[in-house]
């Protein structure tokens, strides 16, 4: 039924943010035309959290080791916030070239197996 997830990040400088995902994070990508890059992602997961108002979404990237990730970003001159030690993981936020922030964390929570899509 579900074959994937397509996440959207809005940016005031999409060319710079696309270059970040392509050149710094080295994500696979295709050009959908006129430089409109669509990036491949590793397996994903989704969780539903309680709230007083429905409709909000958040996007986080995950990494194996937050300290190594921060070191790699620092070497690329990408700003990272101080690590927050939360019960579900170790969280930092990177500032994208377009000015937006994106959470990256080293999970501590149990993780599901990815869906096995059969063609």
C-alpha cells in the first residue's frame, strides 16, 4: 500500500539547501528538471505524538553517532546547536544554508524494521 515517504523542506534559498544535501550530506538524487533535485533517503519511520491541535509535522534526520556527525558538519563549516540529551535520543540542530534548521539525532528508542517493498 505505502511505497515511500516524500518530505518537503521549504527554503528561502533552495539552491543552497539542495547543494547542502547533495554535496555535504552526499545524498543520492535525481534532477526532476531545471535543477529541481529530489533526494533519496535511508529507511524512514513515522510516529504519532499527542497534541492539543492536529496538523503539525516535524522532520528529523537520524545518525549513528551524534559526535561524529557534529565533527563532520563542523569540518564543512555547518553550524550545529549544542547536543540535547533527551530520553529518546541525542539531538542537535543544523542550520541549513538557506537559514532553516533541521533536527538530527542519534536515536535511543527502539526502531522498527523497514518495510520490505516487493516489486
